C-alpha cells in the first residue's frame, strides 16, 4: 500500500508542482504566464519543476518554430487523472483551515 503512495509523492513532491498543474488546468500557457500565476516561484525553480513534470509525463512542452520562438506548456491527458486528487486536497485544505481557525478561537 505504501509503494504507490511513495511513487505519487516522489512525482508531486515539493511546494510548486501542484500549483503549476493547477495553473495549467485552464489551458496552455507560456512560461511568463505560469510564473505570474504561481506566486513566489523563481524562474529557475519554475524551469526545473516544468522539466520534472515533463519528464514524468504530466506536462507537454511545445515549441513553435516562428520568430520569436513561442514555447507553451499544457497538461497531458495523463495529468488529468490528478483531478480527483487535487479536488480532494482542496476540500481537505478547506476543512483543515476551518479546524485550525476554530481551535485558535477557542484559546
């Protein structure tokens, strides 16, 4: 039971991969657009994380041979299998935040 969970965490580890995936949920974007949506990430870290996501088959990088060269990033079909996971994490995050706020108000 732990092996598949470990595999998933190895692919999605860190604080940036899921926010990048969420930023790409509404369609393909250029590097600068992703950078603006994922607040706090450096360009160097965004580049590294996009590369990792591409290696793991979650993001597709497309280079259009034009002038200037246009590079876009989009989610793959495989990454869409994370929709339920992301929705569950969102629901749990809302519940957890309420729980923490209630506990702090009781003190």
